C-alpha cells in the first residue's frame, strides 16, 4: 500500500463517525420524512398506514391555518434578521475597540446566546407578566397593566425581542472574527485620506464584511424560519392568542404529534424545506451579483 492510499484510508476513517451520524440522524430521517409525506401515517397503528400520494399537500395548501402560520413566520423573520444583524455588527465593532474591559463586554454580549431557550422564555414571561416588572414600571407613569402574552398584538413582538436578545451574541462573534481579519493598514490609509470614523465604518468595514454578513443573514433566516421553542413556551403549545404566535414548525408539531398525523406533518416539513432552500439560493445569488458588479465596473473602466 503506497503512502497516498494510506492517507486516503486514514482520512475516511477520520470522517467516518460524522458521516455515519449524518446518515443516521439527518439524511436518513429527511428521506424517510419525504416518503411519509405521501402517506396517511398513524404513529400508533403504522400497519394501517396507506399511500395517499399528494393528498397531504393538497390539504396543506388549502388550510388557512397554514397560511397564518407562514405569515407569522415570515413576519417574524423579516423583523428579527435585519435587526439582530445590525445590532450584532454594532456590538462587534464596539467589542473590537481598544477599550478597558473589552473582554467583559464580549462575554456579557455572548451570555444570552448560551442561555437555555426555556430559561430565556421563563425570564421574559416573568418580566412581562400581568404583575411583572414591565407593568409595574409602566404603572409609575399611569398606564394600566397589560396582559402581554395574552394580547395578539404583543405576543409575537415579544417573541421577536426575545429572539434578538438571545441570538445576537452568536452573530456578534462572527462579525468580530471578520473585523479582526481586516488589516489596520486599510483603516490607516482611509484616515490619511481624511475619512471620518463613520465614513471608515461605511466605506471600509461594511464592504469588507460582506461575506460574513451574507453568512449571518442566511443562518439567521434559516433559524427564524424554523422558530419553535419560544412560540411553544409562550403559548403553551397552542400558538395563541388567536394564532398570533403559531409558526410553521409549531403548526407542524401540533399536526404531527398533537393530532397524530405524521404524514401531514412531514408534508409541512417538506414545504418548509422548499421555502428555506429557495430563499437561501435567492439570497446567495443576490450577494454574488452585488460582488460581481464592482469587478465588472473596474474591468470596464480599466
């Protein structure tokens, strides 16, 4: 056995565990879920399951509850992703400055990201309870107590605030790594040219973090479209009040396990996968097109 063959074998041995785990826990279940989406599958009586082909999909696209869940999810994603991206970039910029105690700020910004979603939801429910701190503070100024999580107009925005608070630390680390890769000479050259700190941020930092921004936005979009835990905890699994916190994944969960319709739930999962995949490809193509425009302009001008 020559050296190259031995290296190939060693490489496959090293990656074999993660490949096996991916096949068993990711790829295999995804394929099986796709097959279940064409069946009327009863988890308690699997022997009575039967193939219904596209009936689950027909029911899915005719269900108003699914469109409400999709609307809530898209609304949640449209608000959370841009806000958390902007805040993460600002926090990363602050944490990258040469200030005293910057390590403390980095840790403080990141602590919510490693906090359990259940603990975060419990804390927010305590703060915004009818007798919570938020209502007591507003009561000082004469406002009446609000049942925040029982009001449709407040429940989803509070879930958005909770998500931004608990996830912005992870995006901050990505931006912080990108900022530390930017050479100081670039900023020094911009300063010599008379650029202010704001101009350096907009003309140097933001363009050079384009790839990191694309990564953060795509990962954030995928995460928000799959939002489940906050909605489940806030509403007790019902998606209330009046369906205002029902997301696609919570809708999937209630159909698959609440009503014991795994086939229909699998159809919802396939539909969500198609939506996420299409949006990811679209965002990637938009970012790549923006990157190609300056190169084309330089080529034409040159």
